[in-house]
C-alpha cells in the first residue's frame, strides 16, 4: 500500500508539473518555479494524509498513538533542534556581520536566509526524531 501511495502521488505531481510547465508558463527557469512549488505543496499534503491515515488505523486497532516514550523522544528532538537551530541562525548573523560587512562576501537576502533556516530546522528535527527513536531511551 505504501508503494502504491508513493507511486500515485509521484505520477499526479509529475503530470501537474509537466502540464503547468507546457501550457501556462513555458519551459524556462522562472516558468518551472510555479510547478515545482505546487509539487512541493502536493507532496506535503500527500504526506500529511498518509500520516493521518496511519494514525487513524493505529487508533482503530487499539494501539496508543502517542505514549510516554514518544513524547519523551519528540521532546528531546525538539530541544536539540531548537538549540542547534539557534546556533545556526547565530552563524547566519555572523556571516552577515563579518562576511558581508568586513570581508565583502555576497549579501544574503532575508527570504533565502529564513527558508534555509526553516529547512535546516525541519530536516534536523526529522533526523533527530528518527535517530532517537532508533537509539531508544539511552541517555
């Protein structure tokens, strides 16, 4: 069922991206940004629906969806993500101050810096949650 869900999502997203690129915006770099963003939104929606369905099936079968261990692991992952994310953003501030103002490196705009920070924190949380879940309760 998992492979069917992934395959169907990929086919739908690919068809929409190709259709939008050809008919609406053309095959250039700027024209591809709209279908790519729409594809990312559809991937997130599909992932949300998959997780919602999985949790609903677990609840129906009598398993606890969230137990104490899960809360503990998610709390640790969130704590580490917050700490590392703050250090990452502090590093971006140092880049702006030291790199741009003193060393003359290229300026980093606000939107890309926020997007990179957000992606780093989301990815870090997902990896830490997976790792801590795999590792167990070891302190």
